[in-house]
């Protein structure tokens, strides 16, 4: 299909791209977004899962960045309380890292900036207050502070769903082969990565939100004379079976990094990140044995019974890109505008965090407002789909689902509530008995849920369902995953739809 015209075309369906699409569509712009793979198929599914107040900002006394992170954390808690959940972090102390006075001062500043939204930080006497501590006995003192964990990939889905609801055209498995300026418009030559079908989209403004691929896309896909040399950083994490009490720990290392050991998907612990410069193809980034060794070594400096490499059940790595001349003091995102006179503008987005993705989307659309009228910013006080709940309402929603649909188990109801919020009712509506949920693929994943994910969340493969719309892949056997893949492949309704105006 040729000649579709949009105000804005976005390449990249990660957290930044979908946040930009949501914000732009809600401000009255017509929006096209494509990704050559699945939504959240890159670094957006490989984060630490932290929506945090920015402990690392305290190290550099970056109080402006700290304040913004705290504000965005609060906004995300209100927008998606089923996905963004508070927890307490234990930070063991020893003098070779930070003096106690510095920690007290920094955490006090964070508490002050955060207001009273979460419990205040405090000092812990590990000999007296910690009960059966999992830390090595020589740690006498720790500090506890509040933060939030989030489901990163589901946040991407919700931004995309809300963008679509507001009129955006969202397309997975569609590759931009070339984008070139045609005067004051961009002409995008695209193709389906599954069928090879070509088509063309015209847009007034192009946004490059391809994450770790941003530099590569600028060099090989987008025709522009402005080059932006980039540097790549890889962030790697491991998931192990639960080896401690299920608490959350921030573990400072001698290299200045903080490794987190966080409760994950009930029976597991997420440990990360190992970060460093990366010079390879972003598509080829993988967890390496040396990174596993690094993360286990840091955990071993603190935990009395640290994990072993044999305990690792999953690992992942994501790559971020920044302009080469961007310094760490300039923030964790960069927006570069290329707008030659009388030619269509290009906006490239680099970096970003899960915590500040909403604000990045808002900033990019503000930049678009330099070139065409846009409505007022609106996302700061608007819930994401399924998020019309009290901040502490997900438990009550789970109980309500169990009461309305008594044929589902308590754990099943709790998982649906935590994943979908109030949208969970759409999966169960009209069902009167367990058989009405259809095929059970493994665990509590049913045909009714998979149908919902196909129809509402662009799911087309087992990986889409098991690793991005959920993390059920941690408990599925290879046989169960293969069965789900075969079932999806045999269903013609999961093929990508043609682009519609």
C-alpha cells in the first residue's frame, strides 16, 4: 500500500518509541510507528526493571536528575499501579564505599525530594534489626530505602496500546529499508519482515527511536548528511533461582558500580547489571561468561550463600547508544534534532531510562512542536491502560477477579491482575467455567489469554507471549513453548495486518 501520509513516523518500538507515539497521538498528531521485530524486542526488555529514585545520582550529587527521577517514579506509580510496585532495598555499608554521614545525607535528600509518597529511608543495625540476615556476618550496619520495580516490557505494551487507542498506527515486523527526504516530507520505504511485501509511508517528521541501533540506522537507513558518531554500552543481567530471603539488595562494588539483587517473578532473583563499552553489532549482544562471573563475584562479597553459575536459569543483555561527545553529566538521554532549512526534520533519541521514558516522550513531542502545532502536554496525570486502580489496589483486583470467576486459581487471578490491571476482565469476560478458557499451554496460560494477546497486543510467536508480554518462559518447558509456537503459527489471525490509514 502506497502513499499513506502521517504527521510523524517513528522507527523503533521500544520504550522511547512507544512513549513518543502515545504522547504525539494524544496531542493531535497522526502517527505511524514500525519496528522490524516485536515491540520491546531490544534493550527495553533487558533493563534492571527498576523505576528508581536514582541512588546513583547521589554519588555525583546530581540533585536535578534525582528530583526528576523521583517525580517520574511517582507519576508511574499512579499511572500503572499494577506494573510499578514499591519495595524496600537494603544497602549494606562498609567504609571503603561511602561514609555513613554521606549516605545519611544523600538518602535524607532523596526522602525530602520524594515527599511522603513512600516510607522514608533509615539505618539498620544488622545484629539487632535484620532477623535472619542473609548478609555476611561482618556487615554490621545497612541502610534501607524505598524504590519501585516494574515490568518493563508490559510498560512498552501499554504505551503502544494507548497510542493506538488515540489513533496511532502501530506495526510490528515491518522494517524501514530506507528513509529519504523529499523536500519537506520524509518518504519511508518499508517491507514486512515476514512476507517481504513492500509499501511506502510519507511523514512530515521522522523520529529515530531505535535504541542501541540508533547510530546504525542513521548510517545505513536514514539518508541525511548529518552524522552522529555514537558509543555503545552493554548492560547484562542474570536470573537465578531464589537463593536468599526474597529481599532486595543494593550491592556497591569497588569499581563504583552498584549491582542489584532483586526479587523477580516470585521464585527467582534478578542480579545486575554488568555494564561496559560495547563495540559489536547490537543485534549480537549476548550475556558472556565473564559478565556472569562478575555479577556472582559482587553478590559473593555480600551474601553468606551467594549463587553459583549453575543456579543461573536465564540471562539477557541490552545495548544503549549515546552520541560520542555526550558526557555522563549531561543526563541519561539525548535528543538530537536535524532540521535543515526547507527540509523535513529528523529527531534522534539516544539513551533513556525506564524511569524517565514518559518525560522523554514529552520532550520529543515538544521538539516536534517547533515545526508544527501540537496540543498541550497531557501524559503526566493520565493512567496507562488497565491502570485505573489505587496505588495499592492490585491485590484487591486479584481478589475481585477470583470472586467473579471462581474457576480460576488464586495465583492465576493475582498474575492476571498484576499483568493487565483492569484489562484482565476482558480476558475472562463471558467465561463460566475453566473449560471456557480453552487450551492450557502450560502453567496457567490459556487460549483465552493468548487470543487476547494476539488481538490486543500484537503477539505472534511463543517468544512474544512468554518473554515480552509475560515472563512465563521462566517456567515453561521447551516442549510447552514449542507447542505454543506451533499453535500460533497455524492460526492465520496472527499474521501482521496490512498498514491501514
